[in-house]
C-alpha cells in the first residue's frame, strides 16, 4: 500500500477530498490515516482509469492491425480475433473517431484494410475502396442492405467508417 503520510505535515491547513475528488475546505483530520485512506482510494481510481485508457489504446491498436494479425496467424477467423482482443465486450466504447485517431498513428494500416476489403470472400459486410486520388467510398457489399454508400475525401475517416461497420457486422454474426 502506498504511504501518503508525508502529506500530513500540518493538519490545521489540510482539506479533504470527497469520493469524486472534490476538495472540502476547512475540514481538519484527527488522524493521518483518514487522509491516507482517502488518498489511497483516489490513487486506486486513478490506476483503474489509467488501466482502462491503456486497455482501450491496446484494443484500438489491435483493431487497426487486425488484417495484419489475420494474415500472419493464418489459423484464426476474424471473429475469433475480435473476440480474443476483447472487442465484443467493449464494442460500445469504440467509436469511429477513436479508430480514425489510431489510423493517423498507423497510416500503413489503411492499405491493409483496402486489401482486406478486396480479398473478401463473402457477400455480406462492407466494401472499402479508393475511388480517386482523394476520394474514398465505403458501401455495403450487396445492394439489398439498407445502408447507403458513404463518400469521403479523408482516407483516415473513410477507413475508420469501414472498420467500424465491418467489425460490427462480424460481431453481429455472433449475436444473430
């Protein structure tokens, strides 16, 4: 357990923090253990928050690198890769903007996703293609799907839109 007792030099000027970290001015502590308990609780919450942020960053990187992992492993389906990385449990925490931001850090992944789309052997899901020098489209694989084609000038945004729709289709296969 971390020791926060160094904080307690002058009990007369200490203020406390409530469970959300909001200062309460003027409250004095009789024992340093009370403040120590409060600070430990805040410390634990910060560690948990940092872990969640790191886990989300790892999940986003894994999502962006999915085609590479799929090709290098060769013995696993995209469904199992997404399940293994924890996407199914955290799918509602992954937004297109998060994926786009990760793609900005790893632009080489965009070409991998274009190849992923071109190599698909299914009539369901989404298709991602470069339509011109600065033009990209994301569209359903079949005209029977109710979603319209999307057009982008930003390749990161286009790829993120494709990825989110593609992995949601894969996830929904397991649900449906």
